[in-house]
C-alpha cells in the first residue's frame, strides 16, 4: 500500500510519520511506499528508508498535487495547512493554504481516478458559539474564525467528492491537542499545554484564565491513532456524513492541574503562576467545551480516559518515560 | 444608491429587476444607478433607462467581478449561478459558477474596500436528510448534492467576509419557489409548479409522486420581497449567523391541488394526471419538508399564509389577473 502524508513536517505530521515508519503498516496492510510532502523540507536522516520519498512544494500551486498522484497513493493523510492564528492574521494565506490546497489536491485525486481513502484533519474550530453544554455530533457549523471557515468548506468538499465516488473521505475534527511538545508558543490556546509541559521540566508556566475553564483534550498520540483508525474505517459504516467530531477528555484547567499534581507532585504544580490575561480570557470564552462524539466512539475511535493518562503519554513520548 | 444584480437574466433576477425598476428605490433609499450582470444578455428594451447599465460576462473569470466594483455598488444582489440539476450533471461548471463566481466577487468587493450589503440567494439545498419533522434554523448543513455543497461553501465565506468587515452579507435560503412561470422543465421539482401553472391555462400536467408529499413554498413575488427585505436589514440585528432559512407555506401536494380547485374550479384540477415516476419519487423523499424559519420571521421576512395566495399571486403576476 502506498501512503501519502501532506503537512508531514508539522507536529501531528511528524508523529504520524514516526508511527507509520515504526509499524510499517496500517492495520493489516503493509506500507510499501511512503510519500511525505510539506512546504518545508523534512529532516531526512530520521526517516531515511528505501521506500520513503520526500517532496517539498506548495499544494496551493497548480500542478503540485498532480505530481503526488502519479503513483496513485492508496491512503492520503491531508494534514497540510496553516494554523488558526496564521489563518486569522493572514487572510489570503489562510484561504490559499487551507482551502485551495485541499481543493487542488481533491481535484488531482479526481483526475487520477483511483478513489483513495483521504483522511482530512479538520478541527473543532468548525463550531462557533453560543454552545450547548455538550456539543452534539450534528451541531451546526457556523465558525467564528477564518480557520474554522476554511475547515467547514473543505469538509463540505470532502463529503461531495466522496458522495460522487471521486475519493473516499473521512474528516476528523481534532479537539485540543495536549500536551503539545516543543517551546511555549503564543497561540491563545498555548497555556493548555504550557501549564503541564513546562513545570514537568522545572520551568514556570503562566495560567492566564480561571481554573474552571473546560476544554476537551486528546494527546498527540491519540491524534495519530485517530488518523490511523480513520484510514481503516469502512466507508459504508460511516455513511454520507463523513466528518466526525473526535472524542477526548473534557476537564477544567483545575482538573488538569490536579492530574499534574497526582502524576508529578506538589513542587511541580507550584511552578504554575496565575496571571490573568483579559485578551486570552475573552477568546477562551468562545471556545467549544464538551463534545458528545458519539458517532466517533461508535465507530471505534478511542482516546485517553483521564487527563492523568494524557500527561503520562507526554512523559513517555517526549521525556523518555 | 447604486445597486448591482448578478444573474439578472434568471427567473428571480428578472423579477427583482422589474420590481427595482418599478419602485426606483429600496425602502426609502432611491436607486440612482442599476447595474445588471449576467452571462447572457438581458432583453434591453424592457429595461431601457438612463440609469441602467447592462453587463455581460462570466463572474468565474478572473477580472470580471473587479469591473463591476469600479463604481462601488452599495447593494449587491448575488443571484448568479447554475441550478441544482446543472450543478449535479456538470461537476466542474457547478463549482466554477456557484463557488468560484461568488468567491471572486467577494474578493473583488474586498479589494474595492467599501463594504457593501451583499444579499446572496442560497437555498434549502444546504440541508441533507435525514430530517426532523420541522427543520430548525440551526439544523446542520450536510447537503446531499453538489449544488447544496456549493451553497454551503459560499454561506461560510459570506459569514467570514462579514465578520472581518469586508462586506456586509445576508444569505437567504429560498424554499421551493412556486408557481414558476414559463414552460414545464425537467427539474425533478418541476411538477410542484407544473401541476398549478399548466392546468390554469388549460393544459394537462403530470403528478409523479403521492399526494401526501410535503414541501415548503413561496411565490416568486415573495422571493423578490425576501431579497429586498434582506437588503435593508440592520446587520447588528442579524448577528454573526448571516444565513437565514426563509419562511414559506408548508403544504402537501394534495393541499396544493385543493387550493387550485378553490381558486380555479374542478375542471382545472381534472387536468392533473397522476402518473407515478419512481426516479422523481426517490429524489423527493430526500427533500426537506417543513422549516421553522423563526429567525427570518422575527427579522420581518413575510410571505404568503396559504397556498391559495400563492396561486393568486401567479394569476396576478403571470396571467394578467
């Protein structure tokens, strides 16, 4: 089986590629060739292998996606795009990277004519408030940002291309992914990971919102598992509504901190400093909180049961256990 | 006030233009210039006037929309596009006319920088089954056709462009428009108008589905009123969710026929011949039936109260009373 990953150099992309390299299969289907695409070059040494091909280019440029279809990949993980902050500050880039990139890819798939499974990483940003306490799977998608708008548009395309048999799509709406590895970033949502990741390595972290803020989390490891599970699902079992809200662990920030204390002790938790940030707080109040995710659970998507497990996954995957 | 109508040669476009020409204003704002655009030339004699300019071109061609923005129209009615049947049979044309046309128009509006009111004619085709008995305003939009997909995508763009202050959009989701003037067409929905229009002029019409099929109808006259009302609404009163399901008269086909008998007598109704068409029936079962349309009603959109009124509107507008 030939597998293509777009956005392979991103956070989720790198973790997916590592897992594909390690397992050398998706389910019981062996991977015979792996195409990795991104706008930036991947670190080749970590993925050197006879069956891996690295491609550097911009999917929003006409002709780029067609090159990737020459070998007709059986499974395509479409992760490429810019993040929400960038889509909001750079209007044209957001539409170009997130909408045109996907549309040109789908068009190239149509032209290639082999109807591969396409797993698209969508986001809970497709939802806009006001929200009910628990967001049902069929909650309407009226996003409050350009990033969510672009995801909604690609979700719609994915359904239509699938309905017409041009590709076999599954969109997965990722919840908040934590604990994000790497340096603290300035994304408004950064604190959700910062308050765990930084204290675990002895550094201070700032909590800019009240402790009763609720978010739904899944680990990066779970995000990769979602993608791999989506690649193997029977399309008929999903039905025509191909975009699925993923499950996660819904906890308050206070519960995240309690979990951290259970896993790493009081001294670690003492490194979290509360410093209210009105700008972040005003954004956070518009974020979706809890999801029903019943369809995804029924289709076999699994994730952590507790935030403790999410912290332990981070310690195992990023801090050597 | 300068007004632009795209798709001005279409059924709704022509009726809107006639009303604008007659009233010479939208609400209390006088129309000083009227730009009429379509891919096909309009019949100039019927709209000859010093302040009317006719433009022929394709909005899906780069540069076309920019020409229409030179004079910075204050209100834009974006009606251009291909109909559902055509969007389904011609995949590329559907996306080009219905999605790219709107996107290029919105982009040109952004470039012009004057943030006009944009009234977009969307459709209840944004909804896909299975449906509840009454479709609420916040029902999720997962269409079952390419036309509905394109409308969903443009609705999302309209909201995002509005949120960013690049234009001031209102999307109106039109219900089934009846009684459609003109010749019987082969659209699957054609019978909904055919069974009224044809018998009224002494011709036979075929009813291809059971009499208990329910649809929500508004007259072409109401569709024009919706557009004009949308042009005058206070954006703040609408809020960020700018796409509104329009009200209509929800009746069974049997009730349509009973109304026809009340208005035109038994002999007229006798011209309807029941001849089941399995292909049409299978499509009709997936169509949305009743709508709540509470937001639209609260915002002052009004339509007929009974199907009798819809028939009488047709007789007045198309058959000289």
